[in-house]
């Protein structure tokens, strides 16, 4: 069998031309399309991985924030509970303190009222006793008794200490008006002369005096000159006793009030 090399060569050439045509016009575009498709798929996969990583990161951030929020919420709730308990305890303590203070104040007020009432009763009784004593002495006073009081007055005048004598003498000598001698009854002329002589001798000067009757002078005589006074009367003893009793009452009140305040 004879081989037609021309035909073989033509077919080989045709095959090569076909291969070149296929490679140039079909295979290369297909490869390019496949490469482009693969690149697109790879890009999408990479984008999906990135989004998945971002999603995981956001999820982790959310979990962290949620955990932090729960911790903060728990801490705030605990603090609010503690603050509420502390405020409740504080209000209860204040209420107890106010109640105690009120009870103490009421007890103190009651004690003070008792002391005040007791003092008023005692003071009223004392005033009544002194009023009765003064009235009785005034009813018993007579002119003869006043004469004896005058004698006591002149004796006290002569027995004055140097300081009192100097002070009263200065008042008598510097006064523009006569000195005033008051007594419950009008003194007789002889007794007036006795008092005048006692003043003149005591202060070595002619002392001007004016005699007045003063019913409120209970069994006593009082000399007044330029603000200075010298006198003696039974009423003065009653007044001194009255002051002593009032001072004692005040001291009792202070002594009784101290324990009540200490409670």
C-alpha cells in the first residue's frame, strides 16, 4: 500500500492549524474564563471569610460588652441595695433618736413643771407668811414701840464703821436738799431732837433733815440722803429672810434640774 505523503502532510498541517486555532480562539478564552471564575470565587470566599471573621469579632465584642454590662448592672444593683439598706437604717436610727429625744424632752419638761409648780407653791406660801407677819407687826406697832426703834436707830448711827460713815457723811454734806427721815408714825419732838443731835455729832456738822411719816415702814426708821440710805426696821429682817428663802428655792431648782438634764 502506497502512502500519500502529500495527503499526510496536508492533514498534519490541517491538524496543527486546528490545534492552533483551538488554542488561540477556544482553549485560551476558556482558560481565561476559568481563571476569572476561580478568582471571583476566591475573592468571594475571601470576602465571606472576612465577613465571618468580622461577625465573630462583633459577636465577641457583644459578649464582652454584655458581660461588662451584666457586671456593672449587678454592681449597681448591689450598691443600690446597700444604699437603700443604709438609708433605711439611718432613718430608723433617726426615728429612734427623735423618739428618745422627745421622751427626754417630755420627761425634762414634766420635771421642770413639777419643780416650777413646787417652787411657785413654796414661794406663794412664803409670800403669804411674810404678808401675814408684816400685817401682824403693823397692827402691833405703837408710838412707844417706834420710840424704841428710834433709840436703836441712833445707836446704829453712832456705831457705823468708818467706810459707811464716810460715804453717808459725803452724801449728807453734798446734797442740796435736806435728808429725809421716814417712820411709820409721826415722831415726837424729843425723838426728832435726839436723831438730829446724833446726826450732828456723828458727822460733826449741822445736818439738815426732814421728817416724814411712811406707813409702809413697819417698826423702823430710814434715813435717805443723795441716794445713800441708813435704816433699821423689823421689815428689813423679814426682807432678808425672804431673800434667803428665795435663794434656797433657786438652788433647789438648779439641783433638781441637773439630774433631769443629765438623763
